[in-house]
C-alpha cells in the first residue's frame, strides 16, 4: 500500500473516507511511508562510495533510516 500526497485525505481522519476511524497498525504505517527500494539502494551506494563499508550500514526497524557505525566520526556529528 503506497499513498500519493493527494490520497492522504482518504486516511482515517477524514469523516467522508471509508477508512474513517480505522487506525493503522505500525506495520501499515511503515509500509505506506517507507522509502522506495531504489531510493534505499541509491543512498547505500552513496554511503559505500563515501568510504563506509557496506557491512557497517544497517536499516532501521521502521525502514525510514539507514545507519552507519562510522557516521558520527566521519561527519563529526552527534545523534540526539
């Protein structure tokens, strides 16, 4: 299930929608809003090209983030 921005008015908050008050499971939210497989592959390739070993790259449980154990050191960042 993938939604386009124009479809968002058909979610559970619209009283005119057949989905009104039908709340989604966490899995349904992940499936609807996760990035495409090709987008994930592009970012992974960019990270590898930037010097991060592919075995250091993990996908978050909600499938929205890629993580690397080297990210803080390489880009001098901190996570909050």
